[in-house]
C-alpha cells in the first residue's frame, strides 16, 4: 500500500495554513472513532 504514496507531493504554505485546522479536527474524529471501535491505528506524519 505505501508504494502507492507519492512522496514528491507538495502544497503551498498558504494552502496548508488554511486547510490544516479542519484536517486536524477530522483526523482527531477518525482517531476517536477507531479507538471506540477498538481498531488499532498508527498515524505517521
């Protein structure tokens, strides 16, 4: 699966700063849902 990840992708700093807060909230919600369902999860940045 990881061989499909494009490690060369980049986004502008402005786009990152604009979208990061919402994405952080969505990621946190997904992590809580996985924990509630007792699904092991490892998030790597």
